[in-house]
């Protein structure tokens, strides 16, 4: 008889794969290729790789003022990445963070400009309102997916474009978010009024010293809390199980519509919170371009961190350094969009190696012949003894 097929237990299903020596070596090689390709692109555009690196260094980490800009840019990137870590762990991929960031900022602006309450309370309520708005917006995609089997990737992406149009309309309507005209003859602007100082997120330090915003402190706290919950809580265990093996998760009692829908809603809530932090802690005025690709870049941060909250912190700092240093590239003759190309190369350098390692190990396993089954021996009849 053939041996029974051995199914992996829960511990084997939950064991992380693709982080061995093979993946590490491939990742190092991919990073080297990405760096060389970036240098070639800089040279092809007429710039000097050395000057470009010096410009990035000067604009990102050369002094306390540069570090302040890097931390300011890294804060919303980290918040968006935390939400993406949750949805990616559950196997539901939210790519509509750009619209969720903008919608969260719009709702936060409405609350901050229309509530007549103490400033600190208004600030807290505006942050909560931004998170709720982002969560509801992504939650609509979860309802469409689990209710009508609409593809999550498609719905979240299309809902993002819808959010951009909604906010663009809101800042042109006086009774919604459009700033009042300075005079009857002035041209109305497509932006909101400036947030009063009492409802802004406080920070520590002032220029030229190091500035640490309250949003950064909040994002670090949320990172630690989320890392502990994903690694040590029953909720995190069920989320990982749902993402790794949905069928096994259902057999174990995990309600996929509830767990997956909540993961998608939380992902949008973190993106909406990032938009509220940008508004209340950095720009203080709602504009249609406020999101400024923070949603897309935050998703890339989560992909490079491989959906690990603690790993998202240094990656967010790296992307924040790219953002703050890119403004100095113009002085070297290198176009700013080259930074986006370098970021894309780094994303590929970190995302592709686990896939290559898995394909290689799968091909090796298929090439290995299965063990031969033992042939049962035929019993022989005992010889008859004649008298």
C-alpha cells in the first residue's frame, strides 16, 4: 500500500519562508544591480553619480534641518505602510491608499474647520475622523468583494480615483471646504482655509534644530503596538493564517469575510490617518495634490518590508530621505523623476528575490524523483512433508 499523504500542521503553515541564505544572497545581488543601474541612468541623463549622491545626502541627512524634512516625509509613509502590512498579511491587497489618504485629509479638514470645541479636542477628533473616513472608504471595497465577488485590487484602485474627484469637487464648493474669498473681486482658490494653530499637531524642536512632529511619535507607537499584535495575539495569528491558507483558516473557524473585511478597513484607516497627519502636522491646508504619492509610496514601503511593521521603519526613513533629498538633485542637472526610478529598482530588488528562490526550490523539488514504493513480497506455501 502507498503511504498516506502527509499534510503540514499549523506550525509549518505559519513558518515564514523565503528568508534563508539563498534569498539573502539574491537580494544582495539585486541591490547591487539596482545601484549600478541607477548610476548608469544618472550618467545617461548628463549628471554625475557622485554629485547626485552628494545632493541626496545634503538634502536628507546632512544636518538637523535635513533630518527634520526626512522625518516629516517618513511619517505618513510609515502610517500607510502599517495599514498595508495588515491587509497584505490577510491576503487582501489594498492599492487604493492614495485616495484614502486624500479623503482622510478632507474629512479631517472639515472637522477641524467646522467644530467649535477646544483646540486639543478638535485635533483628536479630526485625526479620528480621517481614520474613520479612510476605513469606510476601503471598507466599501470589502463589502463589494465579499458580497458581490468584486476584485479587491480593481475596486480599491477605482475607489481611489473616485476619492480624488470627490475632494477636488469639495475644495471648489464654499459650503464644503473652499476657502472664503479675501474680497469680492478676488478669484476663488481650489483649496481650504488654513487650519488655526490651536488644532494643529504639536511637535518638539524648532528650526534650525531637529524637529520631531507629534505624528512621528504617534506612528512609532502604532508600529510597536501593531508588531506585537501581529506576532503575539490571536487576531494576528488568524490574520496570518487567512493570508497563508484561506481554506485551512476557514476549517479552523476563521470567518474570512469578517477578518478580511476588517483587515481591509484597517488598512484604509491607517491611510486616512496618514492624510490627517499630513494636514494637521505639515501643510495645514487641504489641496487636491495633498496626497503627493504618499499612498503609492507607502504601499511600496510595505512591500520592501515584506509586511513586517518593524522593518517598515527603516524603509520609510529611506524613502523619506529620497523625498527630502530629491529637491537638491536639480542643482546637479539630474531630473527629479529619476528618484522614482531608483525607488522602483529598489522595490524590485527586495520583492523579486523571494519569488525567484521559491520558483527555484519548487523546480528542484519537482526534479527530485519520488521515493520508490516497496514491493510487497508474495508469501510462499510451506512444503508438504511426505511420510
